[in-house]
């Protein structure tokens, strides 16, 4: 008897994957519903090791899902919910068509909702998991909080996003978890550290919303993401507030409305406005929250001395950073973006206020004499107080990134600002260009040197004349010496050409390079190409910088020359 | 709505004093009525009329009418009221007497203008319901009544009707009704007149007429087509003015005073007298059945939960809002099922300095980079950044990033649509891939510097060889000569002309003989070069002069047709030629056996006769192979054993000459072998190929190459082992000579060590050829190379 032949693709990679079409058929869902389900459940296609085998012999590229993922979806109660929604939509459409207002109203009142809390728990079994995946969530929520009402997007989504993101910011402020800020052309990058996880998010600049072409952006998809993310962010907020002993719907300690206001303003609206202002500390349920722990307590045997010392130093630096603006009082001018600055200042213990008419929640007036810094973004101001610095907003961000209060003189009103550098660059990585400003950050002595150089360059202009004269004298002297006829040629000392050795080594290396195994040859080649490319990039940047500096120095000398001339006249 | 009323009330200002008493009375009456009166919004027309009639009887009560009209919010009523006002006023003035006639006149004139305003307004809002129409007719009737009663005001009324047509009926000839005009577009008629006859469309003329009209007629611009009659109508100046005002969103009437002072008629002051004084209708005391029905319906709906109160609605809304609670209460719930082999999405790269709103100046694009950016419009993934770095000198000037939404959207797409896989990332330096080899400095001596150049040939030098003393160098060239050089001085000792291109030369390894073997054209020449020890020279000659007895051996026909042994004539003998083997085709290579008695030759086009082995002592040749195994490139004798290496185009075969069997077939994996050399120990073989490779075969190890060396950039044409030092060299068409260390250990377990040592490149290029032959000095670490530039070079350590 002949054994039954095994069918192809019934085991191994061929049986592990499923095309999207097959998945739709199996789940009995429309593509839209499937997409929604995938987004909510966090299911994604997989890249097989061997595509042809995974596609059961079909060539071309298909979207492949893992069979287990689809089985996982099959047991999801959300599918029933999606089917309910489908039925609901049909009912509503019918009621609309026959103009049965009462029914329509009745249906719309009881539209099916999707509880997603189980899914949040399922996707992020621990709180740390949720924190790890918070980057995209925050960025998208911050973006959506700036949106107007759109077609295909639930009406209250943007308001909900706004509320949740603001609550999150409050939490960051209370825990002083912010570490880095970067103002890019895209928006404000913030990096915070919560429970040892670094979370980075982007807040767009003002007026971020722009109508998009239909083919370019599908707001429906984004809205589905936001639907899940709002749940996630809400639960994360709750947990954070709870862990740091705060009341979850944020409350304010000593916030009493005026008698007049109480009559006029709704309590909830009043509170939410204060939340948006970001300027009031939210009340704690318990004041004994202290996070500081000595690193010594946790030293395990595996850590080396250096590492411990490094960690200690870092902890000390962060402790200092948390109270960076403590005792400083800031006043924001009207033209300065309020939200990012208030957030940044309050995260580091500063006090801040703004014009009463700009937004609710200003705590002190411009005339307050105790203000230490006024943040302005205009070239000049008619009335200035002597008791305070008038600085540009970049000072705040640069100070935070430098983890120290920078000297304000470069950031005064109307000054040309020094470049704003990204704090996310890793100085340890090799083969990367480090601009001189950044290098000066790591090593302040360099900056002084540069200053000296600049000074010298300026002084040179004056010295040149003297040098010329000196040269002439030298030449005269030389002529005298050459005139004497008695000449003895000195024996030349054999000098080793300095680059000869390196040249030889290079040549040897080049020969050795050819002995790379065939297996690694392509890899080696591509790696070397990458290296070369990076080197070229660095060279180019350095050259551009040099040219720029030279140009600027030239302009400077010309200017000074002019001023000198003026003095003379 | 408010303005006309205001205007209407103005004339009363003068009369207020007179009317005061009446008003007081009225107000008292009104006061008694509750506020609920005002809530009755719609006062039925007949009732209103009744009131009016009542009022006319005692004509002093003008205020009550105004009150009524105030409640009725209609243009029509406004108009009506104004007319009433006119009448009343005039009657009032009559009653009061003639003494203030002057005032009256002035007032009446002003009234006229006001009424006209009303009318124009009415005209503008012409599309009216039938009810309104009825109203207007009613008021007309009323007006007539009034005019009949009071003759003095008649004149004014007549005046009104002369100037303005109050009816909204126009000259309607067509009675097609309210139908779409487009339906009649294809017919000749516009509609039907009162008698039911067709109204034919007037002749409109063609385009040309229209054009001429446009050119000639100064009034063309103000000519409009009347859709009712189809005839052209020229708008009058007034019409044009009216249209202009309407289009300018002004009030159509020019004379209308927009900013007339406001009379606050119904002020907050509490009057003594009611404004109106008529009894409440009975209906207002009875509960409304209709309303009761409505209320019961609502109550039922509330009971059934179909409609919700506000509190309930708020509660429901709150229920639908996501409520957050402590989700991660006990962190280690084991039963939660997650995604199978979950791969978390990678995070986005963090921004560098270039993305800053105020980057260092070197990050900004210059013109060249900008050009590159624009060039890669269709391949944006090739760009250096995905954005153009920009510099803003202050934060307030930074605009929103236009691609922000798009970028977030793409990220969303990536998250749910991008296939994920775990990719191992190599985190190594490329240098670590380069094998660790001993430094060349530790492997000295080896040739490093160019010592001597041997110049004299006029064409490519194809082959070189040295004698066993290392004193003399033999070279064969394309200029059909062989030359003998003194190695140390570079002097050319002898030049021997040959019949054809010299492709291969080799010095006899037998130390007692001074003989060289030369492959020139179709011939194999055995030459006594006549250099070196005199005794050896003469001995060689004497050995060669001995004729072996040919009788005992029979030369087969096959061999005879391949090669013929000849003795040279006197002249050639003088040049040194001793024996001449004439082959039937071109000979490409000759090689001695280690003992110096046998020698082999390759006739590449000879098919099965391409390998020839000859014995010098017996002056005899044989063809070892009966069958061609491919294009023979090169043959070599094993230095110690009776083995023959034959390199065909793609394989190297090793034959045992005694047993006459093939021992091994080496696979080279290359397309075309050019040359080979056998290690002096005999266990290793170096093969050079035209496809740029050099193959090191360890015969004990495998039939596949032990190592493939890709040291050269082009075809390898010469390879050689050093007899004593662990060195080998290779020359190729890229003019480079590469010296390598090739240590072969006696220990069988240790593989040979190969280290490239030095690359020497001194030959000149010639017709894309570089180095053609490589040869080592027999005992010094020196190497000779001959090149297509017709020079020979000696490199010493």
C-alpha cells in the first residue's frame, strides 16, 4: 500500500501565513471592518522568511498575516460589536430614507458603543508595556486635539484628546518628569522619563490643521487609531495620577470662584479652563510622595564601580534639573507661544504668568516687580523694567537641554540667537558631525578658545601692516647673507617621510582587504560604502561651516574697518 | 421690520401731546390685562379688523392699532398700519381744528414719503402667501371706506395711487401658470393668453443681430428680456439706480433715512393706563384640547423612555463617555492572551540638529543641495533628509509644518499595514571582517623594490627563465628573438633570432647541461646559449652530438605527423641551435621535467595531439593522450613524482605517467584557466585564471580550491612559486605584480598560510596587457616580471 502523499504547504511556512483575502473570508468581515479590528487589536502583517513558500507558491507581494493572529481575532467579541454597528447603520439609513424622525432619533440615541478597556489590558498586560508604546499615542492625540470637527471623525474626539493630553501634561508637571525639549520645524519634541521609560512626543506648532486631499490622508483610519489611543491614554493617566497620589479628574487646591463668576460660569467649564491654563498645581491626595532613593541601596554585584559612579552622577544631575527654574518668575509676552513655554517652565519649578487677556489663569501682572525674566519674541519694547531680563524663548529650551541656567546675554531681546541644537544626538556615536557649538557644550574650554581665536582674527587685521614691515627687514638680512660667495653645502639628513609609514600600512591593509571571505564580501563592501558616505557628509558639513565662518569673519572685519574709519573722520 | 414701524411712528411725535389723554386711558385698560396677552402671537385677521373698526368709531384711539400691529409681525400689517396711521392722523387733525394746519401740511408731506417707502419694501418681498394677498386687498377696501368717510384726505390717497401701483398684479398676458419655462423652450409659443390662444414668441433675431445691437445700441447694456412676454425691455434710470442699490446691499429707497432717531414706544416705564382695552376671548379661559393631546403624547413618550429629560440625557451621555479606572491593578495577570510572537513597532528616529528651527548654518541647503533635492522629486526616499532644513530667526515666525498630518498618517499606515519581521542588525566594525593576518614585516624577506630593468626587446616579452645559478636570465619575445641577460648587471649577452613568436622559454634544470628550451612559432628549439662555464658548454655540445640509435624503436605515424626531430643547418648551429622539433601547429608552452631529460610541449590546436612529451636523450616523442579532454592551456611535471598536471580550460587533471592513469581531476570553478605552477614540494598547486582569480589547491586536502584569491583586478597571466622561500607571485593585466607569502607546513594538519605581502606596479600598459610572465630567482628572494611594454624587471628585497 502506498502512503498517502503529503499535500504541499500543509506544514511549515506555507501553513503559517494567510493572505488578507483569506483572512477576510475566514472572519466574514468587510475590509473596512477588518482594518478597524486590526488597528484596535494591534494586529499587523508579518514578513515571512521565504515569501514564495509563505504565499503557497504564488509570486508577487501579498499582505500576509500569521494564521495565529487571525485565529486570535476570530475569538474577539469586538467582531459582534462590529456586526451590530453594521445593522445599526442599515437601520439608521432606512429611517433616514423614509424620514421616520422618531425612529431615527431613537436609533441614534442608542447607538452601539465599543468598550475598548479589555483590549487595552490585553495589548498592554503591564503598565510598563503601555508606557513603552506611548510615543505614537501622545503624538497623535496632541495632533487631534488641534483638529476642528471633520467628516468621518466623531464629534467629541478632538475635545477628548485635548482633555486627556492636558491631563497628561499636568501629570508630567507634577512629577517633574520632563527631560529634554527640542523646537524643530515640525513642532516641539518633548522627552519625559516616567518609571524609567523614556517617552518622546511631538506637539505641532500652532494652526497645525490643514485640509488634506482625499487621496493623501484618510482621517477615518487616523480616527480609529485615536479611538484606541484615547482609551489607552485615559487609563495611563488614571494610573499615573493614582501612582503619584493625585486626584484623577484633576482638582485644584485653592481654586475659589468669585461670587459673580459662580453664578455665571458652569463649574465643569471653569475647571476645564484651569486645566488648559496649565498654571495651577493640582491637588494631591497625599503629600508624602517622595521619589528620591539612594542608588547605593540597589547596587547589585554585577555593576562595576564606574557604572555606579556614573549612575550617581546622572541622578544628581537630574535632581538639579528638576529644580532648574525654582525661584524664578517668568512673564510671557503676548507673542510667545504660551502652552509649550508654560509647560516647560512649570516642569522645572518656575513660576509663570501672562497677560490677563491672553488666556485664563494668569497669576500675576506684568507690573509685578518680582518678575525675574520676561520672555519676549519681538525686536524691541518701549517700556522696560530694569529689574528683569528680557529674553527670547529659546533660552528656556537651551537651558533645559544644557541642564543649567545658561548666561542670558546671548538671548537678550533683539539679539541674533545662537543655533538651537538637538538634545537627542548621542555624542558617543562615532562618525557623526558635531557642530562646534555642541562640542563647546561638552567642553566649555573650547568655547573660550574659539572666542580667543575670533579675537585674534580681528586683531590680525591690525597686525598685518606691522608684519609686512618685519618681513621686509628679514628679506634685507637674507640678501646680505647670500652675497657671501664661500659656500659649503650642508649634508642633508635623511628624513623619513612622515606619511610614508601610513601609506605603507594603508597599502598593506588594501591587500589584506582582498582576503575577506566571499561570504562577507558584499557586507564588507556595503559597510565600507556607508562609512565613506558618512565621512563625506561630515567633510561637507565641516567645509560649509568653515566657509560660513570665513564669510562672517570677513564681514566683521569690514564692519570694524568701517567703524574705525568713521572714528577717524 | 423694526425700521418701517419706527418711521411710521415718528409723525406721532408731534401729536403726542394731543393724544396723551387718550393714551392714558388705553394704558389703564392694558394694565389690567396680564402679560399673557403678549404671548398670543397670531392674532386672527378678522379679529384685528374688528378692532380696527372699533377704533375707527372713536378715531382718537390710534395707539391701540399700533399695539396690534406691533404684535403682528408682517410687512403687510406694517403697511396697513401706516395707512391707518395716515388716516387717523388726518382725522385727528381735523378734529383738533385748523389752527395748526401748517404742521399738518408738513407732516402729511413727510407721511407721503414714508408710505412710499413701505410700498417699495412690500414690492421687494413680493412672493407672498395668499393670505397676505388677502390682507392687502382687505386693507385696500378698508382704505376706501376710510376715504369715503373722510373727504379731506382723499386727495392724498389719489396721489398715492397715481404714482404707484399697489396691486401686485402685473400686465400678465400669458396664463401658462407656474411652470418651468424650459419646458416651452422648444415651442414657438410662450404660453396662452386669456382667450386661450397661443402667445407666439417674438422674433429674437440671430447672434449677428445681437452683436450689431451691442455695437450700435447705446442702451444695450440696460436691455433685459422679459421672461413673461419674451420682449426686450429697456430699464429706466430709476430701475438701474434701484438695482445698483440693491446689489450694493443698501436700502433700495434713496430717501429712506436709516439713522432716524429711535422712539422707544414700549419703554420699561410703567404706564398708568392700559394700551389696549378689549376683553379676552373665551378661548383663553378654556383648556386647549389640542394641547392636552400633545401633552399626553409627550407624557406617554417619557413614560416609555422614548424621549429623555435633560438630566437623563446628560446621564446617558456620561455613560457613553469612556470611564477610566485602575486598569493595571494586579500587574501579573497570567491569563491575558496576547499576540503570538509579538514584534513591537520600532520607534521613530529622534531628530538631529538639521531639524531645528534654528539650526547651525552648515545644515542649511546650499544651491547645489537644493538642486539635488529638486532632482530627486520622484524618488524622495533617496534624499538626505525628508525635509528641507530651515532657519527662523525667532520662534514666533515658525509656521506649522505642512506635512505634519501626512506624516502622522503614514506612521499610522506603517503601524497597521507594514509587515514586521525581526531583523538581526550587525553591530560590528567592517574592519573586523578582514581576516587577521601576520604583518608583512614579520614575513621578510620578500622583493619590495625595483632593482633592475632589462630593456632591449622591441615587442612584448612573453616568457622568462633563469638558470640554476641565478646568473643568467633568458627571455623570449614577440619580436621573434630570445635574449640572454646577465642578471646582476642587466647586460644583454646574446640575442638569438627565431623563426616565430617566442611563447615559452625554459632553462634546463639539469645542472650539468647548459641548454634552453624555446617554443617559437610552430617549432620547439633546443638551444645551447653558450654562456657560463666553458666546460659545461662544450660538454653539452658533445652530449647532444651523440646520435642515439633510432633503429630499435618505431615511431608511430601519429607522432610523425605531429612532430619531426631535425638537426639545424650550419648557420643556425652557429647561433646555438642544436635540435629543432617541427610541430604541425603552433606550440604555446614547453616545460622541462625535473631531471632535464624529458620535456613536454603544448600544441593547443592539436585536439587529441595537443600534449607532447619528448625525451631528449632518445630524440623521441610520444603523445600520451589519445583523446582530447578540452583545450589544453598548460602542463607541468610534478617535481618529484612521475605525475603530469594538465590544465584544460576549466579543470586541472593529474595523470600518473607510469601507470598511465588519471589520478585526480581538480575543479576550479572558473571559466578559463590561464596558467599554473606547482609548489616545489609538489603537494600544492597555484592556478591563475583569466577571470581574475588565483586558486590555491592543496592536493592532500580536496579537489576544490583551498583558497580562492581575488587579488587582481583583471586576468591573471603569470603565477610562480619560489623554489626555496615560502613566496609566490602573480602578475596580471592590471600591470600589478603581487608578492604573497605562501607557507606550506610539513605538518599535515596545518593548512597553508597565505598572506599577500606587496603590490608592485611599474610596468607600462600596452594594448591592455600588463605583466605576461613571472619568475623567481632560484635562491634569492628576488622576482622577475616580463611585461607587454617589452621590459623585464627585477625586484629585490
